[in-house]
C-alpha cells in the first residue's frame, strides 16, 4: 500500500537531495547572504548557483529579495516543518540526547580502560623487596 506524498513534500525532498543545495542551506543558517556570496565557495558558475537557489525557493526553503542591485537569500526556518512532521510520523526517529550519549561514551571508555588508567603496576625487581 502506498500513500501519495503531497507535492510540497516532494519539492522539499527533491531540493534536499542535492549536496550543493544542502550546503547552501547550511550557509544560510548563519545569516542572509547575497547570491554572489552564496556562490563564492563553489566552483560553479553564478548561473548554476542561481538554478540551485531557484529550486530551494520553489520548495519554499528560502526566500529571495532584491535590495537595490543585489539579490539576497534568506532561509525560512519553518519551511521544513512539514517534512519533519512527515518523517517523525514513522515514530522511529526519537530526538537524540547528545548529553546522554556523551555520558554513555565516557562510561564505556572508563570500563574498557579500567586499571590501565592508573598506569602499569610497578614491582620492585630487587632481591631485598621480599
């Protein structure tokens, strides 16, 4: 049995399927950026970056605004809400508690290192030690 996924979700997942677009979204987490600034770290033409930005905008993940002669891109922080809700509906993706994970790793390291942390046991090889 298959269930149709709404076209908005299709657009979001399609936009997220490309590593360049995911990198652009990560960059936009920091702040709004001019299109030329978005393009700077990539070794592709401004036209190619503009196409990626168009896909992100069509999916509703970013907005673009012209300020004077410069086109600015802004991440829509709520745009992935529908996708997140859809993914979480499977119920198998609980939020990750990084603090608990860190405590678990520290406990595991202590168990595996055990007495070795205290250093090697030193015995006196001299005959007077007995």
